C-alpha cells in the first residue's frame, strides 16, 4: 500500500488542549507512534511498557501511554508508543479501528467503516514446531491437490504487508465464506509448515490472516 499522511489532533484527554500533527498512515503498525518530545509537550507520561519484535528478530521493550486522538471530528483514547526523537509519527491500526476508520489504498485516504455489533471471531493456531527448520514439507502431489482452493482464496486477496513479526494478508469479500476458506487453508499450512503461527481475525468486509515465525509475538 502506498504511504500517505493524515492530519491528526492529539491531546492528554478529551478536554485537550490539542496539538495538530501530520502522521503517516501505517497499516503495518499495530500501535500509533509519536516522538517522545511531542508527547511531553501535551503532558502525556509513560504508564506501561510492552515488548515488541523488530524486523531483524530482536525483542525490545518500549514505553507506552494513552493519548486522546481526534480525526475528522471523531475522537477516542488510544494507546501510543513513545517514539524516538526526530522520527516520523505513525498512525497505527489500533487507533484507526477505535475511531472507526479504514484505509482506501487506491485513493490514499481514510474512509469510515461501520462497527460490528456481533462478536468478532478470532482463531490462533500456534506453531507446533517453532524451532524446526523453515522448510515447507508439502509434497508435490499434495500441492497440486490444493492448488485450486488456494487460487480461489487468493483471488480475494486485497492487501499483503510485512510486519516486524511476519506477514499479514487481508482477504475481502463475504466474511462467512472467507472464514471457512481461510480456516481450511490454515489447517493445511499448519501441517506442512509447523514452524509458523497462524492468526485469523474476522472483519466486517472479510478476514485478516497473520503468519509469524515461531511463537508469533509482535
């Protein structure tokens, strides 16, 4: 997805005061990232720490706090990472979902998306052999048998992105049909690639699939 910037207002609470900044919309980032000095200016203090896995596989911890974010008249408290000085502010997926926004990758803009009143399905299949050699065990005949199902599923692939922990695949279409197809795909993949962890999350317009190495920490 092409990156783009979005003006956002951030404050200590719903009562402000607010500061407007330009943040890069990053659907590969779980949490919003704001340089520490900007958070200090609006009075935000770190209240907890959380572990993260970097792109090169290292595990680090980052200070985090809660800020109030407003975008296009919508506001909501959201967790935020205390970023490095001089770094670019990032608008993460958690904040977008809390405010009810999705991303239009073609026109590079935020769009309003409806919330779900139903329980959102979530399925996690941990790696059964996290330390195994990362070599697919799929036999040629088995691969040929699965090819039609995989072609049908990946025809619904709307977006693929790399994260610090692995890869994310966004399938868009009928959520019920995609849930069944992604579940079947995960069951097959978990057998031939047991060194990956698979996580699927139902969305209003389809299914998100995360594939990560080993324990899948992110």
